[in-house]
C-alpha cells in the first residue's frame, strides 16, 4: 500500500446501550489500523446503524458513545461527541440517509437486479416447513419473479405490503479476508436476500454497502459474526458498481469455558445466588421488594427470561453478588483503568510478538498489523485482566493514583467527593494504593468514612464475635479503657495513635496488638477488615472515632460487660 493512499476504517455499531467488550476491541483495532499510517493518511469513522426500528437512537441506547470516550477511542468522522466527530460524508446516522438508500434501491429495481416480493410471513413459513419436511435447505423460490408487470402494479395499487429482494447471481463468490484468507461461498448457497423491508427501511446489508462506499471506507474490520454477511455485501457492491473494501474479520471473545460472553452470564450468576439462598420471593429492601412480584415470578418461571438492567443491579446488590463484567461500562464501574482494559483487549486477538504483553495505545498504533491478528476465538481471562490492573495501579505515583481515584469517585462514588475533606481523600488514596487492584477497592474498603455513625452496624459474623469477646478482658473492655485515653489526645496522627495503642496493648493485652486493634476496627467500621488501623482512625478523625466506640459499646452492650 503506498503511503499516499488514504486509509479509512469505520466502526458501525447499532445503538443498543452500552458497548460490549467485543465492540470495544473492534473499535480499537479500527482506530489502530487507521492511525498506523499517520493521522494524515488514516482516518476512522463512526457510523450509527439505526435502521432497525426497534433500535432507537435515544440517549440510553447511545450510551456506547460515553464508553468509547472513556476508553479514549476517538473518531475523525461521525456524530459529534466530545472532541470526536464532524466530517463531510455524513449524515452518520443511517436513519437520516433513507433518501440515499432509496435512490440506489431504485437503480437496482430498474436494472432488474432486485425485485419486489409480496408473500406474507405465513406463506414463507409454509414454504420453509415444506423444505424442512423434504430435508432440503430452504431458499426463496423466486416465485415473485413469475408475477407479471400488471400483477405487480395491481398489488402495489392495492397497497399490498412488500419487501425487495436482491437477485443473487448464480456464481461462487470468493472474498479475500486479511485474517481468514480466502473465504468461498458456493453458487446457490445464497438465496435472494431481502434488501428493503416492508416497514420502508433498508436492511443492514443494503445500507452498510452503500455507506461504506459513499463514505470512502477502504477497510472493513469487524467481528466474525458478520462473516456470513460478507458474500451478500460483495454481490451488492458488484451490482451497484462499488469497489470492494478490504475485509478483516476478528474472532469472537469467549468466556474461559468456551461459552459466549454475554449479558446472560450476569443473569446466570443471579439465578445461582437465588437458588443457593433458596429464595422463593424477591428479597425486600428498605422500600419493599427489590423486584416487583410480577417480574420476579415471570423471571423465575422461564429460564430464558432476563431481568431489566436496573433490576439486575438492584438484586445483585441486595444479594451481595459480584456480577461478571461484560460491557465496557461494567468494567469502568468495577474500577478498571481504561488503558488497561484496552491493553488486555488488544491481546485478545493480536500480539506484538515476543513476550511483551503490557503496552499502551501508542504502541498498538505503531505496531498494529492485521497479519498478527489470530483466527481462533479468544478467551477472556478476568484474573489476568485484574493482574494487569493491579500492576498499573502499583506503577502509578501517589499523586497519579489520587487523581485517578478522584475521577473515579466523581462518577461512581460521589459521597467520597462530597463528604470527605481534601485531606481525608488524600489519606484514603495513600492508605489504599498498595492494596488496591481496582479503583473500586478503596471505595469498598472505606465505606465506613462516608456512612453516618448511626449507619455503622456491627456485623454479625464469627470474626466480629471473636474480636469482641475473648478475655477477660474482652474486646469491649479494651475499647472502654482505650476510649478515654484516645479522647484525651491533643494530637491525632499515625505516630501518636501508634504510641498510645501499642503501649496500651503492652500493658493490658500481653503485647498482642490484634486484641486491641480488632475491636477498634469493629467499632469504627462495623467489620474486621479495613485499611491499616492507625490510618483508619486518622481518616475518621478523633470525634468520629470516639462516637463510634461509644455506639459500639452500646450496641454490643450485652456481651461487653
Ligand atoms: N451494525 C453492526 C453491529 O452492530 C455492525 C456492522 C458492520 O460492522 O458491518 O453489529
């Protein structure tokens, strides 16, 4: 390819909410491939494929734009969003290009390369059933081609619904795929597929072919789920007199067990938890059942039914189930770093060669090559992704970590921004970085800081009981004695607290710090897990600590004495 030539790739999602990780990888490869040639020679387009009327383009279904932006995947041409978009080959929403499609459709009809067909769904189903009974593959029988001109015009005049079918040439089709090599489709394997639907919209096949051509797309990089569509696109390109773009189909992304990675995995995780807990009715939250009775029973009645996304989330939260992440947004909320997710996704289908595994987008752009894209399905290994995320967090300077955590909290944990002082926030970042695999970890570990004292409930667990009982003296006895010492302190920092608590433990707990630190932890967080104890107390402050010790002594009154 000469360096002067313009490379144009496109990412063409259908609006359906958040972006699946497979889509994110496609978009990333489209960008990397184009930019490999330098910004002057390579461009990526974003086109919204919204001609299926069930897929509307309202804000919720366009959430994938935010996911792309979060990942740092920008587009040169397409809908304007943040710093991306613009261009003069639009409109970039297919629903706004109907007149363009109609013009090309009319050309095909006039040249006899396409024809109207008036069969009803029932008639076609009958023909399908006949083929099945005769153990023959079903192909449309071209009955509509037998209609006379007069019959067609009468049917049209009577307002009979129709579709338009493309008259597929009777010859084998070979497509060269940059990843898969030669892909051959035998003559008669394709039937006369529909290019225009009865609802007055083009099918995906017609729209995609026209758009790719008119938008000057040179390389179509997309998921292997579209491989079967490619021969249809190629015959349409030939009929419309368009050049064929270069194709590259990317392998699917699977779960480690080889199943498809889809939202259904989240549903399965919930069903397992419901079964284990033996729940027959929806659990109840503060304001009634978490799932309304009718949806609950409909969901349980059918294994293939799925809860709405907000219901899924509420139920998972109530049951304490960690849902497997599927969409980019799931990973974002779980505290993964966008550059780490991109790095990991790049490895699911491509490798730079050698042992190198951790790299950034700039490296990918410099080195990306379709020749190193693998053919076989890739398995998504969450542990490996988590290990990459941990490495990236550990490699950050403390101020970088703090600023990333702040950005995360602004979106996902606003209480940490609203309620903590700057100093407290810094302390949260500093005391958690070393232990954090995700940006969510500090938020989980420090919930106690943003909850009002009254909401700290002492957990009913073995470890809490062990911390509070024992002795004599019991954990509660230690708390009672330490409280007055802590209340008298004039300085509230790690060194002072360390001095006081350790001296206390020497004197009253045979030097066993845990005997004292664990009850303190229970008092201030309700649990036995928190960041290092002195950090925890410093973050909470003196007044908060004393108030929580008092509350804990009240709550555990029965076994405190
Ligand atoms: N709109 C299609 C989808 O969301 C992609 C079409 C293509 O890349 O050709 O899967």
